[in-house]
C-alpha cells in the first residue's frame, strides 16, 4: 500500500518530481530518477507505518525500531540528564519519535501544517504514542523542563530557517544553505549535551536509529561553539543522506533564501 501511494504521488501526480530529481542530480546522487521514485515509495511506506501504530490493538514499537550500539551508549552516557537531540527527516522520523517516547520522555519542537484537519491528525497520531509537541517559541522552556526529568528535546536541522537571526551559511548536498543554530544555542545556553540522531529503514522493514555525534558544550559556550557544533551536525547529516539518499525528504525547499527583512 505504501509503495502504491508513493507511486501515485511521485509517478502519476508527479508532486515536485522535477525539483526532486534536480536536487538529487546537483548533489551528485547516482540515477536521480530511480532514487526519486524510491524516495516517494519510502514516504508512502512511512505513512502506512505511522497509521499502523495507532490502529486498534495498540502495538509495541520495540520490534519495529532498534537503536545501534552507539545510540544505546549515547543514551546511557546521559546518566539521567536531559539532552537536545538534533534530527532530520530521514527514514520514518515520526515512527522513530514514537518509539523513543516509549523509552524516555520526548518533546519534539514541531511546525504546524497549513491544513488544519491534517495538522490535527498528524499531531494526534504522535501524541497518542507519548510524544509531547512543543512550539518553537517554547523550545528553551521545554528543554529546561526536560533536563529536570532526564528527557530529550528533538529539534529538526534539515529545513530552511524561517527567521534571519541565529542562523549561519554552510555547504549542504552540493550548494550553500542557511542552517538554524537553535539546537546548538539551546544546548549551550542550558549546558545540555547535543546529540545527532538519525534513522533509516532496513531491508527487513525495521528501522535503525544511530547517534553519530554526541557533543558537550564547554562552560560559558556561546555562538562560536554553536557554529562549530552546527557545522559538525551538517557534515554528519550529509554523510547519512548520501548513505541512504532515498530516505531523506528531497521535497523540501532546503536551499531557499532567508525571508526578507520586515519593514
């Protein structure tokens, strides 16, 4: 069902198909057309998987999502402290969030969808699995609360920033892009570890989560550290996307310019 849905969206309706293939080609990904088709199929499978999690007869996610040894060590190293988790639209990010929330308190800084009923459905699916949804304006407060509970605050790093401050430029997948410093700045402000967590779908249909980076901000860390940390996050994310190019959301206008100044 998921593959059929992906074929409909990407092969028949061709939603942003030309843009997706162009971005893949610019990044040097082999066979952009085939990879684009696989990406749409992955998105369709992800939707079916997410709906499966809330179907009647609540299903445990432990057998669908596993953590690598490196990810398990990173969580254990927190020693009950909270942490900021930088993440991205890789694999089935929502399914992974639901699985993590079954193990540790998880707050996700999330945007709202423009279509009201679709946003309510999306947010509701995640809430039913224990994910706490947080608005971007409340990220610092959520991180403070999470740190007292040994919880995690997940923040997306692969979307174009919507503000002009707290951002930086760095190459990403073949072109310069603006990057949001928020995850690193919040970690620096509160003295919390900054983790990078990324997932991918395995050939057997299960999902694997890795934590390739775990950074501790120094005392009195400020913007220079946040910029260095963000560069490390971007480099590691690009390596992950290149390893599993069909499992990243190439639909995003990731390289768009910043919004014009107001007034």
